[in-house]
């Protein structure tokens, strides 16, 4: 897939392309999926999800950032196949009840967003965090809800020329929490057998 265009800036900056590649690898979106995003900002994740999923619902609490999402979506409309709905809302308000996959790009109200994910049994839940303290709290929140599958920490560095050689600028490390709020069918079947044998 060709790189997406992000001609409009939301000041917070987009999720880096290398990080987006990992996000979408973990989300494994398919044409019949409904993808939801909390904190669309520049729309980078939204746009790439809209190239893969059938439906996309993107929430952004700041109207000016939602406008940036809209402009960047328009700049990529030729490559977008999904039905997209943008909502000016602060999650968990505005989240759909039928999402298959969820990405949290911000840390505000993440516990309530995870509660929504559990209540609506969202199959794939990913949260990116750049601050260590928030990463710890988010990891505990995923564990408390029994939805944590893995935590990935990675850092990307980009080369630049320095005195005729290559040196590197490092981007902030990213902590990625990956989980699922879909009940484990095998465990549910075992529980059912156990209850039936009492």
C-alpha cells in the first residue's frame, strides 16, 4: 500500500509510520471489520484503517483536531474503501457497540474505554503509550479486566548524515498494549462443563 498523505498538521503530530505498521499488523483488519479509534488527531491511523476495514468510527474530543482528521481523509479519499463516521466526542461517549477492533491513541479516560471494550466484547484492543507511568497504569488496567495478551516496547531511529557518515535521531519509545475482550470460547466451554457436572 502506498504511503498515506498527511498534508494537514494537528500539532500533536501523527503516529509514526513504523509504529502504524505494527498497530495495523496487530489489528489484522479485514474488509468486514468495524474499526473504532479514540483520539484520531491527524487521522493517520484512521486513514490506514479505512483502507482495510469495512467501517470506521473515529472519535476526537478536540474540534480543531477533528477538522484536521477530515482534511487528511479528504487528501486520501482515492485509497479509502470504508464507510467512515467521525464523531466529536470524548470517549467512552460516542463509541460504537459493535466494533471488532479498537485503537486508543490517547490516555484520557482509558479505564472507561476499556470497560466499554469488555462490555461490548471487542475482539482486538490496542493502546499506544509513550509515558512510562501511564504504561504501567494501562498494563494494570488491561490485566484487571483480563484482556491483556502482550506488551510490546519498541523504538524507531532515523538516520541522518553527520560528517560524511550516518548517525541516528531516536523517536520516543512506544509501549503498545495488545489485548482482546472477546471471551475465550474454549474457557467458556470448560466452565460450562464444570458447572454441568456439579
